[in-house]
């Protein structure tokens, strides 16, 4: 039976299986080819590899793996998530217009507002949870609709198939950041998206030890165009990091399923806590887009956000919390608590943050593999201190 017929959980482990054909070692792990250049046997006919910026055997296995898992034609491994996103935007030409999810990652917002404009691209941020509003924002020169769902950090849900229909009706491409869901829980290409993007630093790697980005294209033409941009920019992932990412992908199912289970329990706990003003998590029945997310995704993920009353409460909470790492990033085996206002969305002006619900009391929690009861106990003791301090004011 072909590996393509196996369940995704099985393919996560075996999609990168590689036998060293040249040496016939039968090694179960991919070799790390730490070579910048490759000897050519023929004057007239070069082999499949010549220089590692253009192609490396270890990176190629990773790229084939993510293409297989996402159901795409071409996979590309970049030096970071932002390198993948930025390179995808370089498929545009001067004078083109792009529609972007209003509640987009801060690094993407910075690239669009401060870099893209230098190349004479135009953009509009739009609430993509409203398909009517999205359709109204289309222009004659709109070439790309860029989506995050669930979005960062408020986990707003966009109807992927609805956006694809709008894009096709207007001859646009669709790009989608699938970092939060991964191919385990969401398959955008199967829903008609043209390019899927990942900050593979996060759940795909899973151990907070590498920086990496991935892109998968729906067709070969886009794949060739994006590969040309990658090679021209040189924004490639090194062989050693490619190996570590291949290894991380193998355990994605076990890690993400466990973390998502814990995230759901934490979301329920926080929802019931009197100090928490709002909880954002797709499994909650009152979460906007809950039914859409259930239709287009197989899981709810390990990221949730919640809102405390103000900045003072947030500061006290951070000073008391013990288990989660207070840091930028997400998707690690350790729980990571982030403060979007000064971390993931620091590049966004305060006025723009507030329009998107990113208040001074908002936290984003990426749930790791700690025992969920320990996490709840830790949140509970920190919130008790916040409550006590507020009674003294």
C-alpha cells in the first residue's frame, strides 16, 4: 500500500522515511548533508544538486514531506516563517493589490505596511470573518487574498471555502497561514487554497530549538515561481535545521493532540473564572465561527487567548505565574504565555491593536505537555493574587 493511503498520523512518521540509496545503509533517519556544494560527474549534464542554496538532499526530504502532508505539489523550506511569508508576497508585481486578514500576525502586518509599499504594492486589511465585507473590498487589481484562520491572537475564524470562492470569482490567489492548525488539523489546499504557509518554528518543530518556515503550493507553476524567489533571495533552511524539523514533525500528532486536550480544559476553566473577561478558543460554543471551524478543521489546537481587566492585572499575573514560559513564540512542549501588545503584535500601532481586540489585558497561551491539572493550579494561584491585589485598590 502507498504511504498516501495511510492516515495522517502514520504519514507524519513515515513520510520522511529515507534509505540512503548510494550507500545502501538502510538508515531509518535522514542523513544530514552538511555540504555547500556538490561534485558534478559530467561537463554537460549536472546532477540533481549543485549548490545547497538551490537544493540540498536533507532539505529536499523535508520539502517533500510537508508537500505530502499538506496534499500539495511543491514544498519549500525557508529560514523562518516570515521568510516564507515574505517570499510568497514577492509573487506580486508592482501595482498589485492584496487583501489581508485584519487580525493578522504582527510580523506580517509590519512586512505589509512597511516593506510591501516600497515595491508599489497596495493593500487593504479586511474583516475576513465577514465574506460580504471581503467581497466588497476586492479591486480590479486584487491578486491575492491572505488569510489566517484561526487568527493570531484572537483566534477569529474565516470560512476558507467562502474565501476561495470569492478569490476564484475574481481571478485571485489565496495564501493561508496554517501555523496554528498544522496539516494534522486543517488541510487548506484541499479546500482550494493556492499556497499554505507555516512558521515551522512552532508546532511542526515543537521544541523551541529552531527557526524555520515552510510553504506548500497547490500547483507546479506556483511552486516553480516561489522556488525561483527563494533561490534568488537565498532564504533557505540549513541542512541541520531541516533534519531537526523532520524529527519534530514525526511527533506532531502525539504532541498536538495532548496539548489540544489540555487547551480545551484550560479554556473551560478560564471561561468560568470571574476575573477573566473573555476567552478565545474555537471549541467554545459561543466562540464566533465555532461551527465554521468545526466544518473545516479536525481539531481546535493548543492556542487560546484570554483577557484580564487591565495592564496592572496582567503585570501581577505574570509576576505570579510559575509554569508557562513568558516568551515570544508558541507551539513548544513547554507552555508559552505571551503578551501580544508588546510581543507578537508590538509592531502594530496601539490604535490598530485596539481595533483588533488586542488590549493591554490580553494574553495568548500556547499549551504544552505539562499535566493539565498542574497548569490549572498554577493559573488559579496567580489569579488569586490578582484578585487579592484588586480588592486592595
